């Protein structure tokens, strides 16, 4: 079947299981072929083909609400809801989004890119349905990794309390981005091997109904017997104790079993959880054999061999630079430990994990816990490094504020994926952290101009004992800077001049220094001499250098790969205003009040105006403005 021509999922209602099995094969072939060119979340989607087909056969989307957790496993859902003809544009600029998108289709009823939100959203929809006296099903699909998130557990607690009609699909493939960890994961392992419980419970209920005049003491004994049966056959019975009917485990690749259980679930009153066992990457051997999450999200690859197609990079990835300096320093200092919320592979910490397995703590998808856990380590004079993506750090804001900064604890926050990240789009762009971290007392924030300076910053941060430090670094590879043999300490709050000039100054940090330097070179040919300053400390500012710039009275432009509101440029404006430098021309360049969509980083930078050409144009405008002001002053003076 040509799956690119599917317009809506209604045709599944008339399909036999054999026909759906053939369609599952066609969808897998389609995904493997399309993603080999665009990249994307291959393994998660290959694992949910039969599950998605069964959901759309039994339920009537969009009347019935299908709520996907994380959302990276919705490619099959997108195909079945009429978007297969756009898969050549998947995760491309102005193309199909890699996550659910409400303005993309009426079938996408919930947008997400972070884990553990589906259960709360689904309960909200179910409550709204009941208050409005409407009738439709609400189905939440959540993975075993996302279930460990604190928000999911909070929602389970409320779902069991409210007793609304709600179906939860626990998609259990034993992996999230990387192998899952923790006690909940171990509990699911036990449940996987305890599938006799559901059948035995139903058999007991059937027998009880056959007993005449069933009641009184006999009924009480039978209920106690059912309870004992749970503890006999299922270790933990976590969900039933919360008041949620448990069904499973169910083979997630057996369409008959899926359809039977979904039909049964929608007839039950109250919340029901179907525990579905799937194989991540099913149907593509390289993805099936993956044990560390390499095929969770990929770039383009060769279908036949499974080899990834990557541009040859002379420079190491920034994440790898961080791992390497941490390993180097940890050999000399046993107090250095690393905490990661399920991102060991994503942040390239495998080397540290292998060399120091007892000093790297993967706490699962639990960013809040990770931050406070690191704080607890710091109280005992350890040197914790919290390695976390900028976008996921948003989830731990209160813990960073309340538990780390307020207590002025020596925690190093290694902020990975700081800035625009590209194809993952709105939910993953790391452009908000400067704005929400800058206001926190006691916190130092810095970002290096290249991989060598990043290395020096990690070294500096681990030697600093005056409070927490956030070290930001971007996704991708460095610029090819020469790595010094030994790291050196950088004086806190100091900037450096990379290129001198007297007509105007640019203050930038991280990747934005490259277009700033390119603009300076272009402007020199036009007779404008631009000073480029590496404002590597976002907080504290280099007040001495700012005062010197104010006294020189040349225009100042701040450039940042982040949201302007409350960002680095705002802090410069605040300083100049507070110090009374009101006549200085200051402009800011950054990202306006918006969410940045998906595409390549180069395309996104162009779309938000952060290019060398735009920087050069802005500088010329500011220089002309300064010249005009000087003419006015001369006229007034004369």
C-alpha cells in the first residue's frame, strides 16, 4: 500500500488483521526509507506501528483524544492522519514537525516534546468532557521511561483518586533515549513476567458469579482472596493499588491482542492501564540490536549497512570536550561526580561512565530530582556536575533557585544544547536559559568562544568555591580551536577583546562571536573599525570594560543566540542606565518574543536575523546614528 496517499484513518475500520499486518510492514519500509534521508526518531516509531494501527482502528480520532507523551513516536500517527505525503520535509525548515503540532492537524490534540506530560493533559481533557456532559474516549500513550518522571507519578495519583474514564497505554520497550534505570523500571520488569494475574483474577470473578446467593462472609472472603491473588502473582501491583485497572502485559506487535484489550478497556468504568510490551526499532536490524540508544534519534543513514552519514568534522563535539576534561580532572579529584537525567548518551558522557561507574549517576527522566540530588552532594563537599540540556533544565527551575542558588552551593551546571538546536524545534531550542537564570542570586553564568575555552571554563568552575556556576555550550562540533595541553583558570567576570576597533563595539559570546568577527572583517573594507569583545561571562558582567566602552562613547551592539527579554543585552542596558550612561547608543540583537520552529541551525539563524550580514548592517546604522548626533552637538555648541 502506498502509505503516502492515506488521507485519514477511517479505512482501518474495514481492514482485517491480516491486511493491517501487511500495512504495518509497508509503514515500516516507508519510515526506514524516508528517515534514511531526513533523519529523525526512527527506533521509537518502528516500535509502535501495530499499537498506532490498533488505536486508530478502535478509536475515532479526533473525536476520541489520543494524547502522546514526548511525541517523538507519532510518525505512524501522522501517516495515518494524512501527512505521509509530507515526510520528505520531516524536521526540515517550514516542513513537517517531528513532534505533535496542533496547527498541523486536528488529530494532534496535545503538543509535547518533553516527557511525562500526557497523563496530566489527558486527565484535564477527561474532566472537561465530564463537566460538559460529552462522550468520547481519552487515551494517553506513555513510555516506561516517561513514567518515571515525577509529573507522571503526580498525575497517576490524581487519576486513581478521581476515577474518571481514561485509558492509559504504557508503551514498555525497556528504553527511553537510553536504557532505563530505577526502581520503577525494576518493578515493570517483575510485572512483565507476571502476566498470569489478569487471567487468574478474571477466572476467580467468573467463579464467584456462579456461586448461588453470593454475599455476606463469603463475599468478604472472596475479596480478600482476590487481594491475596494480586500479591501472589504480581510483585508490587502498583497500578491496582492506585485504583487503576491493570491489563497486561500485552504483546505490542500482536494486533489481535491489542484490539481485544483496547475493546475491553473502553468498556470498563474508571481508569484503565494497558501494559504493552514493544520492541524499539522493530523491523530494522541495526535499530533492534541497539542497546545504548544510538537509533533513538538519528541523522541520515545508509539503509543497507546502517552506517550514519555524517559530515567529516575536524573538531570534537562540545559535549565530548566536556566529558574529556571531566575525566581528566576526576582522575586527580575523587570528589568530582556527574549527575545526568537520562542523557548520558546524548551528552556524550559514556567515557566518564565507563571509567568512573560509581561516580556517574543517571537518575532517569527526573530533572527536578537531579538538581536537588546534586545540591545534596554539594552539602557534603563533593564536586557535583549536573549535566543537563538547556531545554530540560527548564523543568528544574525551582530546584536550581531554591535548593542550589539560595543555599549558595558549589554545583556546576553543565548546560548542554545551549542556543538553537535545529531539527527538534520549538520544544528543544535552548534559548531561554540566560533569561531565567540571570535573575538568580549567587549564580555565575559563562559560555566559551570555542572548545578550548569551554575546557578552561569547566576547569575554572570546578575550582570555584563561592557558589554555583552554569557553563553553557552549544550542540554540535567545535570550531577547530587548538586544545591546550593543560587547562587554565579564567578570572571570574572578565571579558576579552578579540578584535580592536574604535567606531563601534560588539559584545557577543559563544557561537555568536563567529558572525561578529565576520562582520568586523566585512566592515573594515568599508572603513568601519569594529571592536569585537568576547563577553564570556554573562553574569557577572565585566563592569570595568563596560565603563571603558561608555567613556569612549562609540555605539555598542549586543548579540545573543537567545530570547532578548531578560537576556544578556538587557543586563548591559540595565548597567548602563544605572550608571548614568544615557547618551550611549546601545542596540540589541537576538531572538524576539517567539518560539523558534524547526530547521537547520543555519536556516534558523537567518530566520531570526543573527547573521554576519545583519550584524554589519546594524553596525552601519548605529555608526550613522552616532555621526548624526555628533553633527547636532556641533551645531548646538557653535
